[in-house]
C-alpha cells in the first residue's frame, strides 16, 4: 500500500463502487453520457511531498496515478465520466476530483485509491480551490453559474454564491486567503469575492476567452491566459486595471506562476509549448518545446527549479525551468 510519505508501488485500481449522484442522468448506449462534452480541460495535482502526481482530462473515464521519482504509472482509478479538477489535501493523504457529469466531488485515499467521501454538488461542478488548512473547498459550477462553499470538516455545503457566467477551471484563492478569484468564461471577466463576507468586491474585465490564472504572492498582480487573443493579461489587483498584455503561444490555457515569482508559464494548447515570461518586466524569456497539447495543468516544485506539465496523452513532461527544456517524460509505462 502507498502512504503519503512514500512513493507508491504499482497496485491495481481500487475505485470502490459508489452511487452516482447529480441532477443529470443521461445515458448513451447504456453508459453515462457526458453532461458538457463541448468543454474540455485537463488537470494535475502533485502531492505536497512532490512524490506522486494524479492526472486526468475531461474526455477520460479514469484518473492516472504517477510515481514522480520513478517516472512510472502506478495505477488507474476508474469510474468517472467528465473529471475536471484534482486537488491534494494539505496532509497529502487524500485528494479530491470533481466530475461535472456525475455532479460530485470525490475524496480519494492515496493509500487505498478508494473513494472515502462523495460530495453531491450537482451536474456542472468544475474547477475547485481550497484554503491552505484544507477546511474550505470552493467549487465552480459552470452550468448553474455558481460557486459552492464547502465545509470539508463537516462535509456539507455552507453557502452557494451566485452571479457568475460559466465559471470553469479558473478559480484561485489569493495567497493571503482573503479573496477568491473566479473566471467567468462566458462573461470574459474575473470576479473577486471577499472570503469573509462572501460578497463580490469587483469585476475585472478586458479578457478574451479567459482560462487559467495566477495571483502573485503579495497579492498585487493577477496573470490570466486569454486563449482568444494568444496573450496573458497582467492586472493590478487593487485597481483592476490591465497593465500589460503579453503575446505568448497559440491558444494559451495555462498561466502558472512559480513559487518564487520569477517565471510565469503559459500552456499553449495549439502551440504544443510553454512560453516563459519574466513577471518583473513582462518580457518573454523563451519557449519550452516538445509538449503535446498542454493546457492549464502546470505545477512547480517548491524550489521553483522544476515544473511538471500534463500532455494530452496523460503523460507528464518534467521541465528544467532554468534551461527551459523537457528533461524526461513520466507515465509512459
């Protein structure tokens, strides 16, 4: 069995049979029919100790667990229809996955690969974010135009926030934990929510087909990928003003900021590349090539020296951030 402190050995998938839930119950040929198949995304979560990666994309019916050190696939966890977003708990012992067709957020044990908790949040549940202590989960619902605030300690919905326009993958907490940033794909805007009052503080506009976003550690800058204009917007969070639009690769989905704040990677879906940007001046540093359809799923190591990028075939490219080169590919076997 695997633990949160050790790299897991290869074992069979152990997704236990759990009842389906959701307002949507369409089938096609006896199998669940995707609720929102026209919307595609990918997702990857790295365990806190950086030894395990869990990946999937929304057209796949399973999750893939990868041993990062060995570079090998550990197992596949089946039972999904439209998996959308994965997050590890702060202690690394479990992770959550949202499924917009089943209308659930599942919590899965890293030791047993079984579902230990199923939260019924309704068909359309999509992107997720969580507080640093793991108590609060914020779940977008792109179909309902809502964000559900979940008390994970009590496994219950504490509030449902309304007024969003097709919120998808993009939802981030500010590093200080005081604000929630929610992308509105349909509205080409980002909504800023006060965590304490759960009220909208501001609407930031000026985007085009906005996708992934990041917030600087000091909370003063927002970076958002515009897949409609092949740019990344740099926004002053205090005023909501766009300071700069940086031209990157073709169809950028990701806008991932390194922990040290020295590099921003855009994941260019149609460019099969990453564009490396210097956040200090907004200048492009270079391009990482050799990727396959990268989107939002980009993670950095704690020391910012390594990045992991999910390919469309659910392999993971390991990138040397300084050299801007893929050094190996994980999960090929």
